[in-house]
């Protein structure tokens, strides 16, 4: 902006000088003109023009000085060394880190990975996820899971505990699928194995990045003393990408999990991004698929 002002002022000085010369020549040609009054007015205008020229030159010199100062500061900044990481790193509150850090992972009673704690109030679908994903896939409620698979155990807390129901124990299996080891109901493992085989063929980069935060875990969802997690029946799994847990409840998700959701939805699984408190790393067997397995005698 200062450079533009300097150009404008410079042009004004040139124009004023031209007018000054023209009027001066005119006065010389009309020194003996009987119209002395007009000549006096021209002399007055010429004096005013000369004063304006001096003022414009003064402003131009001031602007040149300012531009020189700015150029010097820019050169100093370009020569200055970049700030060290210690100077630019944000200050982190250790207490805040402790409160937001993911829960430690546990091993289930069969040696598979057990999932992290879940938040309560997960039954209402999130509208954005409902419109794009989980189409025609219904999440089985704890009541439906009890009807088909029975009660996993007689008591619960918010920490993982062993499954004790003989009927459910009969259909649970621990299996290595790719690089992850999971305990789930047997037909869920079969379905998951098919999903992973397709993923390995069509999306090898995502397949190679997949890890797990666990599957079987008989407990309540966190913050509830009534709602039992679908993990308690071995009908759900939490997946990670490059060992990174997706943050729960921030209404955003890792891109790879969005791709995974399409594969799981097509296989009849429900995606946890559809919860009222988004849980994008969570995938569970849909109700229709669960009832199909029961009708086929797989449960």
C-alpha cells in the first residue's frame, strides 16, 4: 500500500511541475498585457502550485523512508533462525492429558484383546451417520442379544469380567485374523474373516494398517449401571488404524474407518458412528444378521 501511495505522489509532482512551467511561460508572454488583474491571479495560483509541489515532495520522501524501514525488517526476519520446537510447542496440562488419554487395553479370558470403556447413552443414532451409513442395518439392543444368546454373566461392573453363561461360552472362539487376535461368537469371526479377505484384495493399504482395541468384554458401558455393552456377547469389535484410536464423541472419524464402514455395512454389521455419541472405531453385528445365524443353528 505504501508503494502505491508513493507512485501516486510521484505522478502528482510531475503533473504539478508541468503546470508550473506552463503557467510561468504564460506569465512571461503576458507581462505587458493590459489585463493586469488576470496576471496577478495567475501569479497567485502559481505560488500555490509551487507550495503544493514542495508538500508532495516532502510526503514522498517520508514514504520512501518508511518503505526502507519495512524492507530492512523483512530482511532481518528472513535472516533470523527458525524458532526451536521448545519455543513453538504448546503448553500441555498434564492433568488434561490424563483425563483424555484412552483407557489401557486388557486381555479377555481367552487371550484376545478386550476393548476400552464405552460411554453411556449410545442408543440414539447420529443423524449424519444415519443418512450415509447403516442403511437397513439395525443395531441389536441388549434385550435382543439376551433373547438370542442369553445373559453373559449374572453381575456386571464397568470393568471387563469373564463370561460365565455355558450357552454363550459354547459359541465363543478365539481366532487370529490377519495380524489381530480376537474372541467373538464363531459366526461373527467367520463374517469378519470374509470382510478382511475382501479388504485385503480391494484396499490393501487399509488392511495392512488395521489393528484392534479389543472385542469380548462383559461389562456395562461407562456411566451406566443398567446398559450392558454389546462387547459382553462377543458381537462387537473395536478397530484401530496404525495403532491410533479414533477419538470417541468428536463427530469426526479417520478416513480409513469410513472405508471400513462401507465393507461392514454391506456384510450386515452396524457402525458405531451411528450412536448419539459417535464411536467410529466400533463395529457390531446387525440384528438381521444375528437372527439369520440363530435361524441357521449357528448360535
